[in-house]
C-alpha cells in the first residue's frame, strides 16, 4: 500500500485562482509595504510528531472517519470554506499515508496487517466519495493518475552509423561467399591498452576449406588468438574469442 500526494498543489492552485501568489504567506501588499495574512496556515507546513501520527492511526483503526471538515482548523477569520474542505481532504490523505507506513513497519503481525489493510481500503473509498461530492467555489478538483513528463526543443546529437560496404552474402553461413574467393588479404588492428598490433589476414591459408562466413570467422579468430598469445602468454584473454 502506497499513497503519494503533493499537498502543496491544493493551496497553490487555489491561491493562483485568487491572484494571491505574492501575498499568500503574509507578504507585502503591492505599494504599501504592509504585510497582510490572506490565507490560513496550511496543515502540511507543520510536521506532525510521532505521537500525533500514532494517534491518527489509532483513531482510524477505531473506526473514525478519515475526513472531518469540522476538525480542520483555519487561523484566519473570514477565510473561504474552500480552505476547510481542502485541509480536511489533506488530513484524510495523510491518514492513508500513515496507515501505509504502519502496515510496512517491522513487527506488525499478519492479523494487524489484515486489519490495517481493511481500514485502508475503506479510507480509499471514503476519500474517493468525498472528492466526487466536493463542492468548491474557486476551483474544480478531479481524480486522476499523476504523471510527469518533460520535453525539450533543444537538438539532441545522435551517433551516426555508416556502412561503407555492401552486404557480403545473404543466406546460410555455410555456403561459399563470392567476395572471399581468389586472393583476399587485409589487416586487422587490435588494440589492448595502449598497444596496437596489426594482424595480417590471408585467406589462402585456409587451403581447400570452403570460404563461408562461418569458416572465415573461425580463421580470423585463430589469427587473433595467436596475436593475444604473443602479447601475454601467461594470461588467458582467449575467452574473448572463444564461442
């Protein structure tokens, strides 16, 4: 059980509707230099003590409602009743969070977990019903899933991959590859640490073996293994090349 809720969203939206963003916390009124409190103190600005959280959980487990508008305290005379409703909703959500924390606490028995889960589910229903019937003057509150996304218009550089040669062959790896026929010689550069070595490849060394992709790959692997043995005969880097 997990409940996450950004309580600041409630008051932030409400204050923006009223045009009180600059003075919501008792800031100076424009042109006066005089501070005036225009919004009651939000409950999420006061961190509850462990004793208070424990009392909240016990009350919920005893059957008390999670949401109680009459218990919401407003410290500003004449404040809109929207605040009381929002604060009551916050208290209900906080109680759900406290129940979830209690459920995950160490030492909680299976019986207690079942009881907490039952109260939690009932609390979810209570909060949902309250939101559906909530009547606010200055804003509309709806239920939904919280999602966060970010989009930038700045160009993002992506690595470009170029293939300068056409495909060698299409089909089975056991058939002869036309590009491997005749005189085929090239070098492979292998870098190990700060040392770079050239491995000279001459497919004539394959003799009468069919020059298929599988057989050529094995021949290349053996040539590279010889190079690694020459570098560090006391180590075993050959596992890199073994199938």
